[in-house]
C-alpha cells in the first residue's frame, strides 16, 4: 500500500507541477488547429527571433565546449595556485541570478563602465548581438566543465602515460586517448549547454534592450507577444521552445546509458 | 641495450623516494627491482621510462644520456600494473597504436600486429574490446602493444600484481620463455620475492629509496648482504644476533651437543613440505621446514618436546 502511495504521490507531484502546465501550452497553441499556430510562428518577427536564438547557441555552445574541456583538463591534471578559486568561480553562473549577470554586463559595457568606451569606437556591445552572446556564454559556461571533470578524475593518467611511452605527442595523446574517453561526458555537457543557451531569458533580457525584430530571441519574443495580448503567438512560439526541451531530454536519455557503460 | 641509473635522487615534496641510487642493467638481461611498498622500485622504473623527472642524477640507455628526453622519444616499452588498456579501442587497435602514431604503412602494421598477437596468443581476440578480456589476456595485450614499437628496453611495473595466483604463475613462466625468444633488455618491478627469483637473472633489492644488494637469486639467498635482504628474500628465524633459515634447523627427538629444547605448537602439511612451528622455553617462536619424509620419521605431534640445532647460521656485523 505505501508503495502505491509513493508512486502516486511522485507522479501526482510531477503532473501538477510540470506536465499539466506544459500540456496546456500545447493545447492552447493548437486549440484552433495547425493553421493559426503555423501562421503565428512563421511571422517575420518570430522567424527572426528563432534565427537569433540559434545564432546565440551556435556561438556560445562551441566556445563553452572548447574552453570547458580545457578548463576541466587544467582543474584535474595540473596544480596551479588559485586552482580552488577557479573551481569555485566555474559554478558562479549556476548560483547567480541571470538578471544579475545581465546587470553586471550592463555596468561593465554601459556608459561610464570600464569597457564603456568601446561604444565610442563603433563597437556596440549593449543592445546588440555581442552583448547577448556574452550573456548567453556566461550563463551556460559550467555545464561542460562539470560533466567532464569527474570523468577525467575517474579515467586517471595511466592510459595517457602508456600512449606517451608508445611515442604519442601531447596533442596525439589528447586527440586519440583522452578525448575518446571523455566523449560522452562532453556530449552530455553540450546538450545541457545548448538547452541553457536557447532558453536563457533573464541575462539576455537585460542586455538586449528587447528591440523587436532586432535583438529579440525566442524567449523574449514569447514574453513580448504575451504582453501585447497576442496569446496565440506566445503559445505557438512556446511550443518551439518546449519541443527543443523535449529533444534535449531525449538526447540526454540516449547519451546517459552509454556514459555509464564506459 | 643496457640501462644505467647514475646517482639518481627523486623527491616528492619532503619525501625522498630515491636516495642517490645507482644501478646497472646489462644488455639483454631480465632484471627484477625487488622491494616492499615505498622502497622506490616503481619510482626508479618511472624515472628510467621518463615518466618522472629526477632531482639529480642521470639515466643512460645504451650509451646515450636520456635524462632530459621525454618518455616518447626514449624508445621504451612500458607495461602497467592495471594494464592501462585503451578502453575505446579493440585489441588490434591497442597493439597497433604505437605503429599508427608513427604513420607506418598499413600493410606493415597489419603484419606486425598479426605477428605480435600470435606471440601473446591472442590471435582470435583481435576484434574484442579490453572490457571483454580477462585480466591475464589484457596484460598480454599490453605487452604486445609495448613490443610493437620494437623498444630497446621493456619496463614492467608490477605486471602481474592485479592477477590471481594461478594466472600469475602461468604468466611468469610465459614471460621467462618470451624473454628467451625476444632478448630485449627487461626490468620487472615486483614486491614478490618468489616472482623475482623465478623470473629474473639479476635482482636489485631496494629499501627506503636505497639499493641494499644486487645479485643473482642464488647470491641473494645464500649470501645476503644484510639483515634486510636476508629476511626479505625468504623466511628466517632470528635468534639473538644470528639468523637461521627454517630449512636449516635440525630437529631431533633426543638432546645433542649444542641443541636446545622446544615444544611443537603446530604442524602444517603442505604436500612435499611440512612446516613446524616451535616455541622455546624462553617464549621464542621458531619456524622449521621439513620434508614430508623427515616429518614422518619424527612423528611430530602438538605439545611434543624436541631438540633443535642450527645446521647453518648467519651473523651480520653490526652496522
């Protein structure tokens, strides 16, 4: 009896908090059929928002993947002063409210900020794509590092040393031994990074200035439509974000068992 | 090629792992570095391989000073205790690794890998992954991988330490035969004196980062340089300042010249060998090894009084 209670309780909690609200988004988006939903997401403004969102991810994800692996290698394989501090700073984006991240960038690149002078030289950071990319990179930084670090610890250095005695250069050792050993952890980190980059609202909202058709990403578009009482448009765009989330969850399920196996 | 370590000192923080160690390994020999854990034997091997950099001293392979060369250009083949198998590669790719790194022609690589898999008796398992192999098979794969690049020296770091007793015995005999076939200068690190004596022609006994003695298995056993070597290369009884091997204790039922009284505490039958544990009237314990025949003649029983006398004893001068 308590077993059923436990199961029912867990499912009920999940349904009430997650499944029902997300289900309603799908329901409302397709309430009047596929036609209106399609019209809503194929408007010029919506398409631009989607393109901009994908651009954010296309820059932030590769950058955070490459630097994430380098950072993880530095944290696990080398001893340097301040290593503990670096380790802690990596987690900062997870702990810090995204709005604060946006505000911090605003203060740094805004008028009177340390790097505020860039705008006078024609390098526009705020209310433009560069600022939004920086904000997205900031909030999605920890995922690859956090996935790769424990796997690097676990595999140890013996395989790398064996490769070295067999004549492999440091680069060959990384490419042929280390990288294949951490590949599933990297993939897992990439999926999480992508999801975070695409869904980011707070930080991007602050630095973008939310200029319609110019600096509006998909999450910002959803909010704008909602505020303008274009409920159909808001729900339809939400469905795209929700589908990306579903793809992410499926992606994680595909990767995770393999990660455990290796 | 021969190997020499000259005045090598290696520290880890304040801990001295190797204290001014000098060792010469003759070309074509199979030498064991024998010692307890913390003796520095693995560190010495890793210094020779180039995986550790010594604070001072030099390493020579052949006539060449390789002290400042990275591991990858030293031409050594290394085998690790826990196999260090490349888990994401098949047995074939593991063995071929050193050759593909050197961008050898595909046909040459295939020939060489075939030859090696045959040598280590893994022909049928080329397409398997390391996780599908037993410990003994993994270690033979690791050995083939190390031999693939035709190393001038082969370094084995406790290669059989993670294997069960039976497989370990088989692989020892196999390594001995392999060395007779391949003739590459080989160093094996072990903490097991029986393994060292069975496999190696020359043994270097290390303790506390220093060399205690270098010699053939026979020399170490018959003429140990000091107490440490005497007690490390085989069981020993200590009576005051003298040391007696268990098989050098004479057991009689009647008192004789120079014999002392002892009581039988335990008799252990191990087949050909019979181990008798005795206790003297001063409370001192003695271990005696007899043949089955000797033991049967004496008809030893627990609680029986016997008379013992050393047949051969060793005294080390103080210091």
